[in-house]
């Protein structure tokens, strides 16, 4: 029973699988005029996370992630650099693919480019025009007539038809209504254009996604996703023009991913406060970035912080330290409480905060039973790896990961030195110097030495 929060209904809804247990997911992709940044990584890591999980459960997921390769921003970049828009697009698509590959993201089932679908876009606009949903502006652009679609604003929960705060006649001389949006832009010979029945021009941004999603999925599909900034107006516009044509529900579930913020401001190229994925990958591995991004509920803002990234790295070192033990030919116990809790929270709108808590409960249970039951110890390690892999973790070779991530991993403490530090910690505790005690414990853990306090002020230690 999988429940997902639907932006449209503002509540969690059960996903209805068809007979073949398949899902169709469309996610708005990147406009390729610059390098991808951490805000992009949050969106695509999250959808990679849920698609890996659904496929792990045996679901056939058809995943479409488009590429916007014609847009005002691309044209402006082309003009600024005096390079053709096609070269700009080719350059940044290659970097995007490198970034996504280095983040260990699944390749989508289809990754369509908008310019490959111009004929289909023209055909869609033709029928919108034929059914009275579009009009031509004074300068020749074709606009969608928002007033003809009475459900406009339902996704973002806005009542645009009661907005009387702006004198639209004075401010919007090219269109009839404030929220009308362009379907086809006229072009001259100095800008990219296609010659078709609509005249010399190029498609508007919103009509591109409707065309590509309908090409692969038909009139309706299961999940439409993207960043929170796309909710209005992009997703509203997509929904309006698509449902105007088909008279059917465009997407059953709308999912929106929260912003990445730096100093309480949204990370954005327009604000010039972004950190590229490429630069982040120079210092952190893909799983550390994934852990950091998934550590917050996907609908909430994510505050970018290097300290949190470093903490994510330390957390992963804890998990990977267990995989040095061999657990082949070890069977998992049935009705495991950790496994049940994992599926419960995954199926409850992908509650990653609780999921990470469960994985850590499992980690400490493994440490606790190490010297009690070797079979159960190895069985739980195997369970940890299986659950982690189902959501995109623990794909690295254990030795390589630990050597690369822990700067101190190659150093070695002798048993004599460990015993001395354990004694110093005991003295610090008896003198009520808790900060010193905690520091020694954390220091030893950096060397993969785990301390466990037992009765009568005794401490036992284990090498992880």
C-alpha cells in the first residue's frame, strides 16, 4: 500500500497499480544553458531514490525526464557568447550527463529533447487553436486562453480569476489576460526558428512538456514531478493545455520537491548563489551527496551546509565499516522488525527521515549483538546492505570507500593506546568532564573503535 502526497489534492493518496504493476513517471528536466547545480541534484536524486525502490519491489517503472534544448535563456546565452544555440546545448548536455552519471543516477527510460518534437508540438497547438483555446497577439505570438480553462490554479491552490489587483489592459498589451501564456513565438532570421503552418517561430516552454509526456504516455499517466518552482506557472500551464485537449485527468499525482537554500535564499542561477554538481563531486562522493539530500523530507527546504555534508560522510563510514565482514550463505530472518518499519515508512510518502533513523537503529543492534550471536550479526549486516541498496546506497567497494573517505582510516592505534584512551575517558567521566569524555569516544570512532558502556563503570571496545 503505497501512499504519496498529491499537491493537487493536498493529501496523501494511495497509488493504484495496474494489472502489470507498472507506473508512468514524468519529471521536468534541465534547461541546458549552464552547469547543473545542487538544486537540480535534489530533484533528480529524489526521483532516482523512489524509482530504485519501486523497481526493487518489482514494479515496472517507465521514467521520462525531458531536456529543454530551446528556450529564451539558451538563446540569450548564445547571443552573449556569439555561439550557435545548438553548440551551447550540445556542450551543456554532455556536462549534465557526466554529472548525473557521477551521481549514480539511473538513466531514464526515455530522455526526449524538445527540438525533436517540434512537429508534434505544432500539431498540438493546431488542435488547441481549432478548439478555441488560443489566440494570436498583436505581434503574432500564439497564446493560450486561460479563461477557457476554469480549473486553472488548482495545483498551486490559487484563484486567479479573483485577482483584480493589476490593471492588465495597461501592463499586458500583447495578451488578453495576465496569466495567458505563449504557445508559439514568432522569430526572425536572427533567432532560432522552424518554418511550419504556424509561421516562422519556435515553441513556448510549457507546450514542450505536454507534447513529450503525451507522446510517451498518452492522455494520462501516474506521477508528474519537478521542483517546487515549477508548480506555478509551468505545471499549471501544462495541465491546462493538456486537459483542454483530452478532457481527461492529465496526471494522477503531482509531486514537488522543495528548494535547496543558502543563507535562507533559494539556490538559483538567477541569484548567482549556486554550487555546481561538478564542483561538489570534486570533494564528496555520490552517496554522501545522496545521504545529505535525502536527510530532509523532500517537500521541505534543504539548507545547504558543508558541515552537514561532512556529517553525512561520517554516517556512511559507520555503515560501510560493517561490510568488511563476509556474510555469504547467510539467510535473513523472517518478520524482521527493522524490515517492517522500513517498508512502512517508505510506503508512507517516502519518509526518509524515519528511514535513516531505522538504518541507524539497525546499525546499533548489529553492534550490540556482535559478541552474542555471530549468525544474527551477519544476517543483520546483510539486511542493512539490502535495504540500503534498494534506495541507492552501498554500491561502492567497501575497502575503496573507506580508504577514500576517511582521512584517518590508514592510521592504526595499538591495543595499548586504545586501553589508555578508554581509561582517560573513564577518568573524565568520574570527574564529570562530559565534553572530554565525548571527545575521546568520537575520536576513537574515527579509527573505527566502538565503545560500549556496561555495568559497574566498565567499558568494552570493539574494532568495527
